[in-house]
């Protein structure tokens, strides 16, 4: 899978070139799954809060060290997600972020 999803800075060129899917349709600016990508220049990231994931993993380690079998522990899905919006990138792309999106964002990069 090539494409624009895996290149952090490529979306800046989307306005000029576009990012084409295999079916010939043009995709919009990508949304990434980790905060790192938005802070590195991506437009938006929405994904699990990794700090919270690590904190919860510590509880698992504690239970294993106290003698519980790892196979007996339940699999846990993320419970906390974060939305980060990069307004500098939005401005470079000529996009206006709706106030509702900015109000729900956990982080806004200006």
C-alpha cells in the first residue's frame, strides 16, 4: 500500500496534486491514528490515547507479577480516544475548521 496515508507531509501537496486512490477517486487530507502525525504536520489525528493505554498496561503487569496467568486476563480495548487538529495545516490547505470540531478537540495546534 503506497499512497498518502503513510507520508506525514505529503498532504500539504494535496491541494495542488490530489492524492488518488486505486479507483481513480481523489481522497481528502488524511486523518491519522496517532497524535504524533498531527504534531508533525498532519491535518487531524484521532486515535487511542497511548498514555492512558500504557497506564492501563501497568495494571496488567502488576497482576501478572502477583501470579495471575496472562491467558486468564481479559483483552481490553482502548477506552479513551483523543482528537488533535492542526490549524496551521488547515490554513495551508485553505480549510476552515468548524467550531464544533475545535470544541471537541483534545488538542489544537496553532
